[in-house]
C-alpha cells in the first residue's frame, strides 16, 4: 500500500509540474496617452497568433500608432451588443504575411472581458497589425458564434490583466470618424488614441 501511495503521489506531482510548466505566457505593457494596458500573451494556447503579435511588439511597430475604433451596443449594426476597441497600425495595413486562423475551439480561450484577439477578414487573413480588446463578454465572436456567417470566430491570444479602466475610457471616446463601410459607421474614433510604445515586461 505504501508503494502504491508513493506511486500515486509521484504521478500527481509530475502532472502538477507539467501543468505549471506547460503554459507559456509573456507580459506586455502598452503605454497609451490615456494610461497603460498590461497584457498577458498566451504563447502556448495560440502560438501563431501570439508570436505574430510579439513580432510587432519586438520590432517597435506599434510605437506611435493607436486605437482607432470603438464599438458600443448602440453602434453595433448586428444588434448583438458587441463591445470592443480596436487598434494597431493606423494605416490598417499588415507588414507581415497573413497567419493561419487559430480558433477559440483550438485554443480553449473565449472573448470574455479583457480578452485580446486578432482582427481579420476571411479566416486565415489575420494579422497583428490590427487587434481588438473585448469589453464584457462577447461570445458571439467565439468559434461557432453568430458574428460571422462561417462561424469560425476570431483568434483570442491574450488577456488584459491591468488597465481595463484605460480600455473603457478609450471605448467612451467620441466616434464620429469617417467610414466607407455601413457596418462600421459610427465606430471610428474622431481622434485616435495614440499608442506611445509597447514593450515586453
């Protein structure tokens, strides 16, 4: 019995150590003109998406760029109550090749309050040049959700761990910026909120 107990204890210890060491994360601090946002990036759960985001961070590509879009329930044309802010490169053009789409079904993540996710057009066209942060739970953006006809959702790759007050302040900014697309009318900030710099912590 003693050997059995030692054996079971050893198995639990190994599993615990594996669980502790299996999740690879990186913390990033995004300094904006309204304050700092700290993000935990899940390199194990969404490796392609996370590494693409960190490429932009490490190469200073976000410095001097900004948040340019804020969606509130009253400006969501689909009537799903979506609440997000979107930012990245103000030219909204990627400087890297598109990456494969890592769904929330694959990562086990979800568009809960503070989740950071990669924007895209069709699945497989995503780029960290444009990302968004969820305000409140937006599960319609998950795999199988109703936001997109194909039901593939968007790729969550991290979580805001500090600075949601800054995120909400950005969301409340005036949104009278021009838009050529009826789906985003009333969502572009009149004046983008500048990202001063982004660094690994």
